C-alpha cells in the first residue's frame, strides 16, 4: 500500500460519497481519514454506515475478548463543495475548519 511505503497515516478522500473507501481505509488499515463531500445527505449516510460497521467490529472484538475499537479510527467528514482551482492553503483551511 502506498501509505506504508511513504510512511503516511493521513488521507483525504475528496468526493467521498457515502464514505465506503474512507471506511475501509480507517477501519481496515487504521489510517486517519478526512472525507470531503459536497452533498450533506451523503455525509449523513456515511455516518450511519460507520456506526453499523463500528458496532459489528466491536461485537467481534468483544466476543474474542480483545480491546474495543477506538472512535479515533472513524473517518472525519467535511460537507463542503471544493472549487477545482482552490489553493492548497484554502483547501487545508476548509478541510481542517469544517470537520463535522
């Protein structure tokens, strides 16, 4: 995986939809993921899916007597439209400032 090869632990998923890739990267690979999606209804759906996945993972972990999954692995969501010509500084500000 590219993140391992480059020692990266943070990912931004732009146009994340309902967060399927973000969820895989966060829950499956332990990466810190920020998902950027213009449609807030997709963000709502993504959070719902995250909750379902987290409950399933925690149930499996508890059944095996292991530590419960920590919330920090959940993707963070930004409901924000990003212009194609946005500067790096403006993009960073929007991503960091609008996490919900």
